[in-house]
């Protein structure tokens, strides 16, 4: 019988729970290298360490356990939350959360975790920084729009505004160039194949590669579509529940946005997308629905190009 160690990770410490002689045992360690080494000494070597993905806080713990040849599983926090709701859990403490994760690990099948290659981790860090820079630029642009309506302006604020905007612009250009350079270095062939798809440009190809780990994380387009967040949703039950459908927006917002923008060009130059656009338009579908459908089509084409390792062909529906 597998031994599971449930771990609830916090910023400064982590709580663990595992069964010893049929009884749940709990313990707390500091989120330091010393604390992780204490955890390794205190628990069985053949245990499976199950934890939630908690931003950056779980990373060092998961990597150190993996490097000492321990079995590690990193679970989406939403999955654990839904598991707790299913069990009607009413207590919310660090110890209770560790015990809940222990229960999940004992009763649910899951994949073991292993760290991504170093170059892919670096790309994700840089991509996260670019996302922050882009948000800052949007916020600054909105502020500039508001300032343009002010009756009384501040010359000092205007100078700083222009200086900050120019600096952000240069930082974004530098970051995008770095990402493209690293992607071409480590995923040269895949990058070239994705750019063969009409309307897919360098930014979208780069984001596709980073978000999917070079298309190594998914075995089907259904999985990828759900991850990106372009899967259609249905809310119906029996004869009385007829909710409004839409798309599952739980995925990669930045990638979904880029694919949506690409759809505007794809409806004119990508043969399969042109046909889809004309068909949906003839049915009277709203413009946004059509754009999302085309974005999904582009994602299917990208998946086909990546998995077949061949350039785009109109046959890739």
C-alpha cells in the first residue's frame, strides 16, 4: 500500500500529514533548505509527497524532494478545493488542509511530477515579466487617457508619464526580443513550423511554445483546448435548466488573447478559417462567437503542426 505525505505549503512553513500505524501524524517544518531536509529524514523514503501548486512557494520543496529521488505530485489547488467540497469539509486550518491533501493522494489517481528543463523555466519567468510589463503599459495608457481630460495639468507629472512610458516601451521590446531569441535557440524547428500557419506570427508562436512546454504536456487537442481556455461550455440539465453557454476561461489568458487577435487575420488568409468564418456568418452567429471558433481552429492547426512535425497544410482542419 502506498504511503502518501500530504503537504500544505505556506510562505514561511509547510504542514505535513501522513499515516503511521494506521493513525494520521502531523508535523510542521520551516520553508527552508534545513526544514526540507528535516522532512526528508522524518518520512519514509518510498512515500509519495503530494502538494498543491502554490505559486512560487512550493517550487523549492518540490525540486529538493525530486532531487533526492522522492516521488512528488503537484496538484492544481482547484482540484483539491473541489475534493474538499465533495467530502463536505468544514474545517480550514493548515493541519486540516494537509490531512485533506493526504486523503486526496490516497484515493485519487494522479501523475507524478518532475521539474521542467531549465531553459523552459527561464522562458516562463521571462514571459511572466513580459506580462507584468504589458499590464503596466495598459494601466499607464489608461492613466494618460484620463489625464488628457484634466482641466489643470501638472508639467512634472506629464514629464514623468512620458519618461515612464518610453522606459516601459523599451523594456517590452527587449523582453520580447529575448523570448524570441531563446525560443529560436531551443525550439527552432517547432518555431518555424508554427510560423508556417497563416496568421500565426512570432509572438503567438513564442507564447504557444512557452505555454505548452513545446507541446509536450498534452496528448490530445481536447486537453490543450481546455488548458488554453477556448473549450465551449454547456449548462443544461433536464427540461428546465437552460443556462447560457460560453468558453471555459480557466486557462491561459494571454495565449487566448493572442489567438483571438490572430483570428481577425485568419478569416482572410487561412483557408480553413475562411471557410469556417463564411459558414458561421451565414448562420448569423455573433462576431465574438465566430472569432472564438476561429481561435480554436488555429489552436487545432498548431497542435497538428507540432505533433505531426510538419509544416502547415490546408488539410489541417
